[in-house]
């Protein structure tokens, strides 16, 4: 069995430990760099999305304006439906009147 002095053993173990810690620190720095790059990429995407939202904000109606316009359109649609119904009813009345007048004239012209 080979024996080494305690001082050499401790120096060797400390050297291994120092190398291990240096490697762990380098790995941690690498992980931090990768994470920083990823965070920066995500922040850039979020800024682009925010800019897109701000630029598109002017293309949409506000909720209040939409509700006002919807109420006005609904009123116009109801008015038009009411008018359409009245026109159809008047058309039906005219058809019935024409039939009655035609029947009356036919009845009056047949009698000698």
C-alpha cells in the first residue's frame, strides 16, 4: 500500500475541491447567461406585443360607443320591421279589396 503524507493528501483534496467549485461556478455562470438571454428574448416579445396592442387599440370601438351604436341599430331595425309589417298588411287589404270589387262588379254585370 502506498502512503502519502497528510499534507499532500489535504493539498490534493483541496485542489480537487477548488477545481470542482470552479467548474460549478462556470456552469452556474453559463446557466445565468442562458437564463438572461431567454428573459431578454421574452421581454422583447412582450414589448413587441405591447406595441402591437397599442397600435391596434385605435381600430376598435369602446364598449360605451358600441352599446350606443347597437341601441341605435336595434331601433332602426325595429322601425323597419314595423314598416315592413304595415306594408304587407296594407298589401293584403288591397288584395282583398280588389277581390271584393271584382266580385261585386262581376255580380252586378251578370244581372240583366
